C-alpha cells in the first residue's frame, strides 16, 4: 500500500489519499491521472489493469485501487 500511496502523492501531494474515498466522484483524479496511474501501477507492481477494470469503483479510493492490484496479482 505504501508504494501506491507514493504514486498517488506524486500526482496530487495535497490530497489525503488514506481517507478520501471519492477521488473520481469529487474529480480529484481525472482521466489523465488514471492513464498515469495505470502505467505507474503496471511498472511498480508488475500487473496489467484490463480496460474493463478501469471503472470509478476501482479508482475512487486508494483502498479500492489497492484491492484491485491485489486481486490482479492473485489472478496471475
């Protein structure tokens, strides 16, 4: 989780990603951020996020995003 938080803070250092659970809903992260996140997560965690997983529910919080990463790692 620490690595993911570092990636997120790199995008928006002013946001408290540990408590915010409306990143998409409140437009804190946008489509450009998601493209960066998918790339950084792929590099850092050695997983590929399929297009069908790029949905608001998976990107609305660091916790949801980390759950997605863990699930993808387990599926490989």
